[in-house]
């Protein structure tokens, strides 16, 4: 399955007109236009209309736009879903998902509204119950294409501390990655809250990449460049990948399935990994 890169995914509060206007100038791989947590109840309806208009005017960015709607359990969720079911957006991000049944309900509503299959679903993983049900959530719908870690809410519900090594969250993060990969989904790491902590942000990106995340959700444009760089292969990684592909393809001509390259054992899985890296 071919994936779009999601190294950097910026949350953009729907009530921030200046930030919305700048989206077309930024270099993030995708943007989550947020109608949920970032918006006061009194601003919900106006913000929805603002985002609707923005999506219509920025249709060339449709492959990069994700709308985080309000939960269907709120006063705004159904109207949010109705408005954006047919919009030119990449996906609708569902908050507070804890079961496959919630995904099924949204999928049924999208079918009733004749939403195109190109409109995918993303699911926030931000509660202990969501983590425990990650496997069922991940396989719930063909529309579902990405899981998004909500680490702030998750830490609160777990009564866990925010530590630099994120050890209190490792089990939840790892289990969500397992569920996503088992069912062919992409998965995004949670936000780093301290905008003055460049070292901590870099650590969390390196850690997330090593764990298997596709990218990181962001809360400020100034972190886009670092996320893109840290979630991209280094120049030395690319050189090594090219060497693997060239050597393995040459070896295949003589029927070899395992080779040695600079003292390292190279098998088909390493060849496939190298090709995937070069395709990004």
C-alpha cells in the first residue's frame, strides 16, 4: 500500500484566521484543522463555517487537509460530519474513539451522505479504553487510514507523569503501533507541549521514529522543519539503502537470496526496507 508522507502534521485551531491563511505557505506534510479541543463552545459554529470556506478556497491542498470534528456525543458533532462528508479534504479525524462501534456508526453516516471513498477516517487514541481496544479499532473500517496518539489526554487518564523518556506511555504507544501495523494503517505520535524545549522535541521525534511512528503531530509551525528532518532518512541512510538495492539486485541475477555487504548480512527484508526508504 502506498502512503503519503506524514512526517509533520500541524494542528491548526479553526478560530485562528491568521494561521489558517498561512497554511498555504508552510511546509508541513498535512494539517489538522481543529474544531474540537481548541475551540470554545461559543465559537464552534462560526469556526465550522470558517473551515468550510477555507477548504473550498484551498482545494489544491485537499490531499493535506484533515478536519478534527467534535464528538458525535456533543451538540456539534453531527453537523460537523454532515458539512465535511462531501468536502475536498483528505480525512475526518474522530476524537475520543474507544470502540469499533463508534467507527462503524460514522462510516454508516458517511455512506448515507454519499461521502466519496477518498474521504478517509482518522481516529484519536487518547484514552485507556481506546488503547485496550486498539486492535478492534484498527480493523474496523476500510475508510480508516490513520491512528493519532492523543498523549496529553492519555497521560491525564492514566494519571501518568510527562517524562522526557515517556516511559509511562511506552506500553500504550507500542500497543497502538502494533495495532496500526497489523492492519495496514499509518500512525502519528502525540504532540510535544514545551515549545522552548528543542532538545526534548528532537528526542521525542527520534524516539518516535525508532518506535515505528510515521510522523509527529505538532502545535506550532516553528517545529515543522525539525519534524520533517528528523523523520526523514539521513544522507548516510540513503547512501546505504542505495548500496543494498544495487548489491541485492546484482546478487539476484545469480540466484542468491542472502548476501554480505560491508560485513552485514542482507536478506530480502532488508532489500524491501531499502526500497521503501528510497521511495519516500
